[in-house]
């Protein structure tokens, strides 16, 4: 915690609250972040503006100079490290920051798919301001797109499509509303689990071979694993010795784990 007594640092940090607006002087600026000497504690530069917590339109420390005065919002207080994490995005993009802060967990938001990237989907919200950097303020990660397994996001949504999503969290790092499309869809696994008992025999299609077994689709959106030891009555070393992708097979339900969304099947016992 620098040269200042630890107790003095902790006493000061105890007065700092998330959401406070704090002013200070830039002590150092680099691509890795900006250190700030906060008003009221002239010793160590306890304030830190991360590289993505500055103005979203700039995304770097470029233009921030030592000695410059800044005002930023407190987004975290780290007592162990003796640091106050700050965001000047809160003061630089007041309308957007206020919009995101006022959102509530579980709130339903609507918007248009603005872009599909390799890391997720951007949504331009109907009732939200534009984002200074990204195609939309809303963002959906791949796991939140659908309950079903898919290879490409374009299998689930397309650019220009209007969607309704559930709000998950305010991502202060990127200035985004994290959204879930699948939260508003019925969970096919829960429906399957409610209507299926362990020991039931089902027909399904082999969808994927892996070193430890094969995946079989037994209902729309429902796939289970047939372990290598459960593929055949005689031991096999690889699944392609007995099955191929697209084969139709009979399987017995061995285990349904709703919490982990895991279905174990047996071809041998069926």
C-alpha cells in the first residue's frame, strides 16, 4: 500500500463508497491504466482508472496527462490492495451510464440485433442511448443465446432481427447491458426431465463422436452422452467401432441431472 501507513489507507478507504463521484490528480498514465491521487489523501495514488474504464470512445490512456484533474465514479473498493477502482466513463457518458445503472435484474428489454461477432451478439436497444464504441448497448454471450447447442450464432439470430431479452447485469467494464435471449424461452431440458424417468428406453440419433463416447439426440434440443463403456456389450476402444454420426440407436436413460443439465444414456443396456 505504498509508503503511507496501512491503517491510514484503510481509514480513508472506509469513507469511500461504490457510486461516489471522486476527484483527484493524475499521478501516472500508461496503456495499462491511470493512477490517481485522490482528494483527501495526498500520499499514495490510491485511485486506478483501468484501460477500459476511461472514456469508452477513446479506450486508452492517450490524452491523459500527469497533473491533470479528473472526476470519476467509484466502481470498486479493494481493501486488500488498498486501491479505489474508478471509471471516468461514468462522467464522460452520463446519459448512457445513468441508463445502465437504472436497469433492474430480470427487466425485459427489446431491441434489434446490430452485429454478430465471434464473441457474442450486439443489440441496439429500443429505449436505450447509442454506445460510443460498440454497435449496440445490449450484448448477448453465446451461452445466453439459446438452450440448444449450435455451431454459429447465425443459427439463432440474424442482423436486423427484433428480439426481447432479459437483463442480467450492467457490465461497467465495457459499458454494456448483458442480456439473455434464452431466459425468455422454455428450458427444453426441464420439460424433458419432468416427462422422462430413469430406465426409460428412447430412440435417438448420434450427433457427435468423442474419444470417451458418443452424443445422442433423444428429443428436440436434448442430447445425452453414451459413455464408451455403455456403447456395446463388448469393450470398444473408440466409438466409431460401433456407431457413426447420424445412426439411429436405442438407448436407456441412466441419469438425469437437472442442475448440471446432464443426461447419461446407455446403448448397451437398451
